[in-house]
């Protein structure tokens, strides 16, 4: 089965997102008072050889080293995570480098740049990352589900191997089936053939029209007000778009800082369950905000600017079908302009800022009207 690079990237991103959600959910759902869940944080976290942690353990640190025994689940996030001891339950880890040289008796769910299994995973191994290796001494008791740039199996997998990888090498044994979607081999002739810009632009136009039509259906006043503000105040829309993008970035950083501080604080006062809940809620908030921002600057901004351009030619679009037609025509102009070879990237940046700014201005205008509604006999306010 051959998939394009676009499809492989989407599949890998989806698997990575699912693993991250599973990692976050584990923090909340595995918090069982009967097991005595604990949270540790710091620059270096070490479970020394001979040390046994009763129950679940939640660790956030630069370096995490487990040489002892965790008699429950281990949830770890850090730059370098090394498990040379024993985890009696499941392992959920996110890190730059993750090494399993000891034993994980349950499942292992890993998101990281590099994973090496030279020990034992008792049940399933789920991994999303740049490089995943099961060395000659490594073993997995059940299935391997992976999305990686490079997947190497030199050890033993008792079950099946599923997923996708840029490159896949196997010198070990796999007890079940192998269903790995591998990147196409390098072909000089194929590499010299560029992807069709016309087909890509057409796909993008279709998505823009669909997103714009959904906006006109679900939030018609917001979409129409945003397009009108873009048409009348383009420079203000650019400036507001810059401020909105900066605000989104600073807000995301602020949420991350609050999550870390809250997790440390509640961990120190032995409220591990509340720390896990805050971590999960913050992660979901960041994920939703990132998705909304991506949707706005990639597709909705094109639709808003397209409606604004179409409004320059005709504004009496009382018919819903006429409005959709103007949306389609304006979006086509925007997509063509943003697909130009050299200037297209800069035009797309400008369109994203204008669309984001128009949406922010519409939200600000609506908030002001709700806070200070005009008197009943006042004339309609100009946009």
C-alpha cells in the first residue's frame, strides 16, 4: 500500500496526538487513592537501585532515571527518560530520549524523539517519534503500534507490528503479522517532479469554501461583520492580527507555566489527583487553542478576505446562494494569489494576519456593544 507524504504526515500526527491524549488521560484516570499516586518534579529525578515506590508515580523533570522499582504505573515527562529498573504497571512517557533497559510489565506508550528498547515490555508498545529501535536484547510481549521516521526491530515481538515509518528494518522476529506503511524509496526522477500546484490550490480552495460556508451557517453575524471590517479597515485588521497572534503565543506560554507551577504546588502538598486534573485540563485547552488558531489562519482567514474582496464588487447579497457564490469567487482570488511562486508566501502571511485581525475586531466590537448597548432611539453604529 503506497501513501503520499501528505497522508503519511497526517497519519503520524494523528497517532502522536492520540498517544499524547492517552498520556494525559493516564495522569487523571490512573490517580487511585488506594494505590497512593505520587508526583515528583525537579531537574533530575532518580529512583535509586533498591528503592521501591508503592503505587503510581508521576514525574516531570529534565532527566528521569528509574533504577529501582515502581510498583504501579509510571507517567513521565522530561528531556531524557531512562528505565533500567522495573515498572510493575504501564509506562506513559513523553521525552526527547526514552530508553527502556529494564522491565515494563504492562503497556508502554511513548512519544519522543528517540526510543530504544533493550529490555522487556510485557504487553503492547505504542510509539510515535523520530527513531524507534528494539535492540537485539529487547522484547515486546504483545503488539507494536508505531509511527516513526525510522523503525528498527532487531529483537523479539510476540505479537504484530502495525503503523507507519519512513524506513523500516527488521532483523529480529515478529510472531504476528507485519503491516507497516513504509515511505516510498528514493527515486531521482520522482524527486525532480514537483507536486502539482494547481491540484494543491484546488484542494485548498474547496476546504476554504467549506469552512466559510459553515461559518456563514453557524455564525453568520460574526463572519459578515469580520468581512465588512476587513473591507473597511484593512490596516487596522493587520495590526490587530499581529496583536492577536502575539496574544495567542503569550497566552499559550502562560498556560504552560501555570500548569507546571500548579502541578509542582499541588504535588508538594500531596494533592496529586488535583495536579493530574490540572495537567489534563491545561493540555486539552492548549490543544483546542492550537487547533482553533490553525483553522483560522489557514482556512477561515482566506474565506474572510475572500468575502471582503467580493464585497468590493457587490454588497447586496441578500440571497444565501448569492453570498455563497461571492464566497467561492473571493476565495478563488485569494487562493490564486497565495499560490504564486515567490510572493505567495508573503501574501498568505498578510491574509492570515488580516483575517485574524478582522475576527478579533468583530469580537471586540461585539463585546463593546454588549457592555454598553446604545439607547433604543440611537442610529445604527457605523462599523
